[in-house]
């Protein structure tokens, strides 16, 4: 498969755009600021993205695509059930280090930038998280199918708690600089999985 | 107690500063942007805050102080133990509605703005969250003292999981617009508390 020069240039621009967003946020992106960074003229950049908003959406989609490649896709190689859920969680926890951009998770940062700003950029962020929740729910449901999780498990509640553990992990490691962040995160996952074992929910009623 | 005109003006400025930060972030704060908003001259504002950074720190401290007044302080009226922990959680979940500013939690937004920017503004954010974690740990330890939680409970792990639930709540309600956000959050808290009951940890070994 060959990619055209135009596609390669577009991909280089988007890579630089996400790198900037990882540290300063997607709101810091503008055709002007990015043209300087990639050494192109503003008009050259306008040839690829007609507006600042279009550029922001394309950058969010580029980050979401890399997330899919690094997190969902390799997890599918693990057998369905708990092994696959564990692989997905491992990939998710390490994706910030592997993504090639410095700074925090650009997609989690985007939650706080756009939650109060309805519009097409927020919609791109919501699409990413809707897909993430759907992939998580599917992977968790397979753990119910294999009998590793209780058949009365509230899958959406599990997804919600999983989101919370990953958010708390990023907060502890990046803001609080805790050396224990990784260990406490693994502990939280282990508890979540243990609490979902078959028979466990019934015993609690 | 009387407050001077200077203190009242300072407080009015900080209120407007946090209101702006709730929607656009603390990085959007500048002496210039704020002078327009409160109808003062730039030089008048410089009389209160010597620099943009000083203004950002004072705004974060003003938000943290309101958080303390609305979340920690009223929880102390509840009897020590689970009643107080429940009061604290209720106050925390509703504080964004009660704080008087529109938009998301300014302090949670600040996590993602400053985690990659070491310096005195980040230090102010870390001070708030260090205090929050300390108040949570103290309240949870009292639940162990009253016998409502297991004496082998990992208090820091509980604090971590609690942080995650609140972060996931804000994400679900503000970004995803889920009508189920409040119910799923209450469900997550209920599980967390149930899983910490005496004897529960031992049974799982």
C-alpha cells in the first residue's frame, strides 16, 4: 500500500498537532501556531485543514486512532475472557508511554477542555469515549460468557469503575507524582476483578 | 468582623477569575482578560496581584477554600464513621452545583492543565488534592475505628478508588451527558462501602 505525499504531510502535521495538545491542550492549536512548528506556511496548512476546528477534530481523531492501534487491537490477540480484559487494561495503562507523544493522555485532557463547549470538537471527543466504553463492555461481557465473571454482573457499572481507576491512575502519577501510583492501580483492578467473580454478587445480597 | 474595601474587591476579582477558569481553564486567566471582565483597569488589578501567576495561584486557592467550606466543614457535623463519610461524599458530588460558578469542577480541570507544568501554580493544585486525600483518609480511618470498616482496610487504596469514582462521575455527567450518571455513581459508592465491611476482606483471602 502506498500513501501519497499529501497523506504523509497530513499525518506529519497531525502528529505535531497532537504533540502540542498533549502539553497545552487542543484549544492551544491554531493554524498559525502549528505552521510555525512544522515549518510550513499558513496557506499550506489551510490546504490540508480548512479551519482551526477542522484541525482540532482531525487531531483528536488521530489520537483516537493511535489509541485503537495500541490498546484495542493487540488485546484481540489474547483469548476472550479475563485474559483479554487484562491485556486491554495493560495496554491502556501503558499507552501514554508508548504513544510517542510527551505529556499526559491527550484524550483524557480533552474531556476537561470540551465538556462545557458543545459543538463538533466535543462530538469527536465523545465518539472516542463512546467507542472505548463499547469495547470495554464487549470485553467484560465475554468474561461473563466464559464464566469468569458473575452472570448478574452490572456491565455498565464495571465500565464506569474501570474508567475511574484509570483516571485516578493518571491523576496520582502525573499530578501527585506518587511512586505508589502503579501499585495502587494494580490493587484497584485486582479488587474489581475479584468482586466480579461468579457467586460473589449473590453472597452479598 | 469587618472586611476592608480592598479585601472585598480582591474577593470579587477572584470570584470572576474562578468563574472564567471553570469554563476556559486557569491558563486563560490574565490580568488583561480579567480587567475587562470586572471593569477595572489593568493597573488597578496589578495592585492586587503582581503577576499573572500570582493571580492564578490566588484563584486556585479561592476555589479550594470554597471547596473546604462546602465539602469538609459541613461533613464534620455528622457523627464520626460512615455517617460522616456519606455526608462528605454527598457534599463532594453536589459541590459543583452549589459552588456558584458555572461549568465543571475548576480544581479537577486544573489537574490536566498543570500536571505537565511544574512550578508554583501546579504546587497550589497539589496542595488542594493533598488536603483532600488527607481529609478523606482521616474520615475513612474513623470508619475503621467505629468498626464499620474492616480493621485491615487499605485506607490509601480506598481513597484512590473514591477519587476515581468522582472523576468518572464528572466525566459521565459532563462529557457523556448520561442520565444514568448519578445512579451509577451511587452504585459504585455503595459497592465500595460494602466491600470494606468488617470480615469481608478476610473472607476473600
